[in-house]
């Protein structure tokens, strides 16, 4: 057997899994069709919000909390990079009974508050007047309220992927980039992975291919939607001290979210599953009415790919037809913050047969 495990896809979850396997002494091969970090998947765009109280469900909270610890571990292990992966800014989520959209699940705001209470996560609930006093950049309505989490912030996704891949390689992992995978098959106790360069064999495999998952696991195609989401950077003034934020708006079928400004530029985004919104429309209809200090000039846009299930739930499970293949994707548009802990849990599944954290809520249906 050439390898103990092969990881297909080296983005958010794949880079974490490769490192966690290698640090356990597992002979691991990682393969990616591009050279991560790259702009062809879901981990591009300079920043990703991270938070501890997860409105998408209590099952995600232990993953988020453990990931906070692992990000700091990676920073300590890669001091030569000089990059802070986890940046704490505080986080403000805004909503109201008149909201016209939900964030991934119904009652995201109330479920976030409930999760914070249940897990003892520091937070405040603010009325509109308190939001205006503390964060005057947000043009909130009188009936809107906020959830403020002081330990929320953002991750630098490219740096996270780069750091974990460096650690994986230093621990003995073989990493093959710019190598498309053509197929995965299992014969008895052997998994065979065919690529454009050859065939590799291992005792187990992990498919963490994001938007490439429907091609590698065709049986999942009916359950998956791959969409192209734009991230926008606008010229801004005086917004460097913002928290990260998420806003369930009242007047449009979109939620918007954003980050503190950096060097006079602020990143703002939305989730639109029907079309790409031009930057001029994004500014005029979603940004300018709600956020003060942003200018109409769009500095750049960067696309990323969402691979989502109908209920925005993760899929972390063994392949129904290949018991030595673990599917660790999709992340349904909210996975990066959890990816460090997901990689650790998958490495435990491969190496020990069980994960320390409960992954049962993410099994395939049926």
C-alpha cells in the first residue's frame, strides 16, 4: 500500500485534514487540481467571519470553539509567516421581525442568542439606540436589534490554508498540486485514486473537493447546488474600527455582511443564489442605504464558489458505496470557521476510527 490515506482537495477542510493526519504519523498524500491557496474554490477573498455562537445549529458550536484553539496553534507553529490567522474584532448581527431573508436557517438571530446562552458564550443584545451609540456607521431602523459577540472576528483564509499545508509537508505529507483527479474507486480494502498523472492506492481516502464534489461523488449531484458568489471591495472612510457584521435586511431578499475597513477599503458581500449582482447595484441597493462611510467606487470583486445542500447542512460521512472513503464536503457557505476542527475530527476518524467531537448530525440522509 502506497499510502495510509489520500486527501482529495486541499482547500479549507483538505489542508486541515492533511496536516492533522501527517502530525499523527499517517502516510498521507494530498492532491488538488490547482495550487492552493487559489481563487478557484471557496477559500479565497482575504477574510472569512468567525463566531462562537452558531445560529445554524448547536452541533456546530463545538467545532467553532475547537477551531479557535487550532488557529492559535497554527500561528504558534508558523511564526515565520508573520500572519495572524484569527483576528478578533467583535461581531454584530442585526435583525428584526420585519426581516425579508434568513441566514441559512429560520430564526438565525434568535438561535444565535440561544446558542450563546446555552454554551456560556459572552454576548450582549442591543436595541437600535444602543447600536447607534456604539456603531454609528450602521443605519439601523427603530425596530432592529443586535447581537454583539466580543470574541467574534475574521480569519485570513489563504493564510490558514497556506499554513496548514506547510505544516503538513513538514510533518511528512506528500502534496501534489495542479493534478486533476479523474475518479475514485474501492476494491476490497484498497482505495484507488486515478489522476491525470497516474493511479495511487491507499487504505482510506477523504474527499474534500468542495465544488468538485459532484463530479467525484455523482450520487450526490441531486442534493448539491454550486453557485458563484461575488465579494465586493468599496472605497471607504473611517470604518477601520467596525466589528465584523451580518445583517438580515428588511427591504430586500438579501442578507449582507462585512468586515472592518483596511487601507481605506471595506469588504461587503451578500448571498445571491439567482444571479450575480453588479457592483453598482450592490452599492446602490444594499450598501449605501445601510452603511455610512462607504463610497460608490468599487475597487475590486472576487468570486468564490458555494457548494450547498438544500438545508445548508454540512456533509461529513462515509461514502454509502465505499466504506473506506470519507466525504468531508460541502460546507454550504458557512464552513471555513469550522474547518480546522473538521480536519482534526476527520483525521481522528481515519487514524482511530472515531472522532472526539460528535459528527453524527452531518451524516448523509437515509
